[in-house]
């Protein structure tokens, strides 16, 4: 086992726990609707799950820059295992109630909010300065594979398993991740200045570092603005397929799968080739091509056109996302977790886009809404050509 690169333990553990988390999330959505018949209640549960990630992400980044990332990941995974395992056992002979759903969703979400920037900050450390674009693409590839596998697994298991069994399954994946993380060697020698710097000062310095380093700032800002438009397909694609093109629900599922396959193809390709030049240009060009493809949805008349367009939408946006992640991985370690925490907050603004495009889709047809979203993405890309991200090598 000594010959296995430490990063493999991290990716394997978090890939496994990601499968458990995704399957659990799908089961949660399903069983809440079954029991309550209320999308509003489901929406409030999902909102409760989102809120701590906005509030705690920067603080979590500060913690990650002060202490051992390995030890913190082990404790966070073990605590998530313990909480979910005990909760799952308690539901073995009784139905769940909404109060405990809200409480446990909030608690697990707080732990997730602390976990994410620390996990992201650990990857470049384990790579020891090697090709970070390849590291970012491999990391994206793992979670793209999960996004393809987990929904089918969850849909199959819902037929045979009850909610408590999904929770216990999720808890076991946290335990496996804990065990695998133990095998990762400790690599960080902590900066004593960072450790003793006041907490508020670290938050302030992290924000200043984020703003003054323009490649980091623009990489995060541009992809955030673009994502506010990209999420338009979350609320308008189903209506486009069902009511405007009069296609079946199976076509909708296939389009989403093809989108994920396109994303996986891009991230896997980036993991095979070492890209050391013109990454900023590639970032902006991919964003531009993705926006152009969105505008072509206006011409979609059948499922084959949709499959083709969404494959390449997934492909190009995955390239932009991977390069943006690479920029964050290249942040010096004393700031990395804080910057990842700030970046994760910006990615959580997507619900604003969902709300806006959902409202717009109520007044105009979905084809037009998606086309307008494409023009917004193109505008963001054109702005990008005039920013410092274009100089990123």
C-alpha cells in the first residue's frame, strides 16, 4: 500500500461518500414528497441545507488554514458517520418526522460546509506541486462519474429499501471515507504566524487576497455570473421537452445523462493531457462556445438535436469549471482553504438564477428563456476577454 499515491486514498474515500450522499439526497427528496405531497416543504428543507454552506464556508476555510487538514477531515467524516448511523437506526421501526429532517439536514449541512473547502485545499498539497490542471480534472471526473451512477442506483433502490436504510448506507460511506483518509500521510508543516493570527484578521486577509489577486477574482466571478444563466435549464428544460416539443419524460432523463457524459468526456480528456499554456484563453473560449450552444436551443426540433447540443454544453462548461478549479488549487497553502471557502459561497448563488429563470419562464416560452440565457453567457465571456483571466497560462 506504500506504493499507492496518497491522493488516491482521498479521491477513493470521497468518491464513495459522494455516492452515499447523492443517493441519500435523492431518497430524501422522494420520501419527503411521498409523505407530505408538498413541494413547498421540500423547498424549505433544501433551503435549510443550503444556508449553512453560505454562512460557514469562509470560517471553515480559516480553520483549514490553521490546523491539520487530514485530522479535520477524519473527524468530520467520523462525526457524519456517527450522526447518520444513529439516526438511521432510530428510524428502523418508525416513520420519520419533519422536525428531525430539518434538524439533521441543518446539522449535516454545517459539517459539509466545513468539510468542502478543507477537502479542496488538501488536493494540491498531496499533489506536491505537480500538474494541478490534471488534478482538478481528475477530481471533477470522479464526481461526474458519481453524478451519472448515483441517480440510477437511487431510483433502483427506492423500490426495495426504506428511508432508514438509505441513511445507514450513507453513514457507511462516511465510515469508509474516514478509514481511507487515515492512510494519507501528514504533509503540512503549519505556519506559526497563520496559526496565531486572530480569526477575524484571517477572514479579512482572505477576502483581501481574493480581491487583489485578479486572476482568482475574475475566474470565480465570471463562472459565478455564467452559472446564474446556465441554471436556466434546471427550470426550463423539462417544460421545453414536455410542452413545447411534446416529447416524453424518458427523453428528459436521457438529455440530462448526455449532459453528464459530455462533462465527463471533457474532464477525462483534461486529465490525460498536460495543459500549461493559454489556459485563460481556453477558459473564456469554452464559456463562449457554451453560450453559443445555448442560443442554438432555439432551433431544436427533436431529441437528437437536444442530445447533440447538451453533450457539447456539458463538454465546454466542464472545461471552464475545471480550469477555474485549477486556479483555486494554485493558491498558496496558507490561503487556499479560505479562498476555496469564498469561492464556494459564490457557487451557492445558483438558487438566485433558478428563481429568476423560473419566473421568466412563466411569462415567455422556455425556448426563448434558454436562448436569452445563452446571450447572457456570451456577454459574460466577452467581458472575460477584457479581464486578467485571459493572461492565465
